[in-house]
C-alpha cells in the first residue's frame, strides 16, 4: 500500500470511438461515477483503444506495469466477434477474480435479460486491479455499485494506493483490526 494518490485509468475499447466515428460515453460515465464515489486523492486518465485482443492486452500490460492502481476497461465484453477484452485480460493477468463478473452479471440481470451475454471479469497484474465493465453508462453504474465495496480492500491487499469512498454512496468493506 502506498500513500500517493491513486492512479486510475479508464480504457475504452471501441473500434468506432478510437477512429472518432462514435462518441465515447463509457469512459466519461465511469469517470463521473468514480468522482462521485471516491473521496481520497486520485488521478484519473482515460484512453481509447480499438477492439482486438493484442491491442487491448498491450495497453493493459503497459498501464499495469506503469503502476496504475485501478484499471477499468469499458467495452469489448459481449459475444460479438471483435469483443475480445476478457481474452486480453487473460493474456496479461497474474490472478483472475471471477467473483467480480459473477456479481456484475447478477446485478445486471435484475435489469435486463441480456446481461447473461456479458463476459465481465476482474484480474490482478502486479499491483494493479483490472475490472472489465460494460460500455453503456447506466450499466456501468449498476456494475460498479454492485462490486465497488470490495475494491478498496482488494487494492490494500495487492499493495496499491489506498482509496476511500463516500459511505453515503458506497461502503468500502475492510476487516476490523
């Protein structure tokens, strides 16, 4: 665990957004959610990359190896042929945390039956937590609300920067000492 501000990177995976043909709504939506919930100092960066296993894996590897504490990856998690974000995460991870995906799908299924098509997951690479989330802003809210209570403690356990949340929005679970 470090005393520096958390470095959070939001990676939007989209062929069209990377070419400027489509407005990225997922990245700004995720950033707005984070700014509303996290109360501790943080630096948030956003990047857009095209779909593709190698492109996404290369970006995740670079970000994790450059000490990003939390990487949220929006897009590329469906069943379409170019949706290869989970495979890219598998290529770079040290450990998978499948409970994140399970809980995001459970929460999303309460809202839409197509949530079963989602392939969200989470993983650790070094001291970085990588979480894949949907691209639609309302779905991002549903998914982050479902899992973010576990994120601060996970970051503590892997030696990343400490983050605090507004308990009126998300209660971060940490065991009592």
